[in-house]
C-alpha cells in the first residue's frame, strides 16, 4: 500500500514539475536525443560486428567439418575398394582350388 501511495505522489510531483519547468525539460530533451542516438548507433554497430564475427566463425567450422567428413568418406571408400579386391581375390583362389 505504501508503494502505491509513493507512486501516486511521485507521479503527481513529476506532472507538476513537468508543467512548471516545461522549457527546461525541452532543453534537456533536445540535448539528450543526439546523445541517445549516438549511443544507440554505437551499440548497433558493435552488435552487428559481433554477429558478423560469429557468422564467419560458424562458416569456418562448417567448412572444417565438411572437409573432415569428406576425408572420412574418402577413407571409407578406399577401405571398401580394398575389401572388394580381397573378396575378388578370395573368389578367384576358391575357383582355382575347385579345379
């Protein structure tokens, strides 16, 4: 309840102060808007740069993963070819043994 009363009192005093010092309020507002825009723009630049770095890092990681998968695939194909050669060799040896 005390917070509610304090809030009402603060709002009323703020409204009275805004009416009494309207010109000063506009002066402060005119000085604050460029500063807020400058700080907001700097923040947007920083966030955009950080996002760009993250995207580049992810792209490099994906390229590395695809290269590793390609190497694994190549190794697996080579092993498969060796296994096929061994199977053919065993088949030919078996057919020679039957004759």
